[in-house]
C-alpha cells in the first residue's frame, strides 16, 4: 500500500522547487544535513528548527505549511501573533493543549515543534463557546493576577491572529520569545510598536514589551480552579437561600 505523503512534506518540496534549490543546496541553506530527500518523502518530520528557518529566511507561514491557512507568507511587521502550531484530535477537530508551569518555561523555544506538542495533554470541551476557534490552556505561575486569578489556576485562551485585534483591558496569555505571561493588555497610542502589560496585583508594576517580541497571543475567556475554598458560614447561608429561591421559582413555573 502506497504511503501518503504529509501535506507539510509536499509543501516543503513545492517551496524548495519554487526557490530553485536542489535538495542538497536547500538542506545546506537550512542547516539540516546533506539533503532534504527524506523530508520530502515524509520519512523525516519537519522540526521546529526548520519551521523557524523558513519563517526567518522566507517569511513562510507555519499554518500554511501544515495546511491550516491559505496565506503562504506572514508579515512580521504587521503584528502577526497567531498560533504557530494547531493541534487536532483523531477526528480532525481542534483540541485544547494544556501547558503546565514546567512546560510553559520551554514553550517559547518549542513553539514551532509539532512533536513537542504531542507530549502535552489535550482535551475537548463540547460547548458552543469553544467552537470555530483555537484554544489553549496555561497554568498560571505567581500572584501577579490576584485577586481574579490565583497561583496554579488554569486559564483557557482563544487564539488572536493579529495584535490589531487585541482589545484593551482584556486579560491575555502573552507568549514572548523567552517567557509566557498572563496579563491585562493596554495599547500605547504614542508608541504602536509596543504594548503595556498590566498586573491586577498592585504590587507589580506595568511592563512595556515590543510587538515584534510577541510570538502568540491568547485572549483569556475562562479558567479552571481546583481546591475551591469552603464558603464562610454567612456565604453558605446566602447560597442556601438563593438555591431555595431558585427551587421555588422552578416549582411555581410548573404549576
């Protein structure tokens, strides 16, 4: 039975031919060995290093390479912060990768590596709010976003394709070249080449980062909490009263 060549291998070959390179000269240009033959036959996977070289040298869009976008090229000066790798389940549906604190430390360096993503846990949420978009989960480290987000909680973010689509005062997962931060975003009108990242905890000062240093941007729309504190006695009574009122309302609606 004939093996099916992955779309990224096919597009890699097309790109090489369009650039008028031999398999040997293209391999030398990308610093990946002596030939690209095994990559084009689908025997060797395209690594994160190769994707980075294609982006850096030719502005090739990683999503195009893997068949997830019609846009072949990216313009790094237009604030492209879309996901560098999209993850799907066996049915072909978008899956939500979970990036814990330890994995987040290596996320910026592995952002183009398809194999690295496969080592992380993934799941799906069958709710309408999570359809027609890509989501990713990150575990929060530190207390800079208290009181809204506690240390070790998980936040789920929806992919933002361009910095131009980011909204002031919303909370984002910001993937820089050397770190992953969860902050409230504020655009700087006097300097559109930079944005300001603000902590909710007043003990932390705002920081300004250059747009070109942002690799990905995910707008936080929900969080996962574990070990929820027990409510105080007064809160508990209030919750019980509210539950009783809701129950009475449901009973009345059935009459």
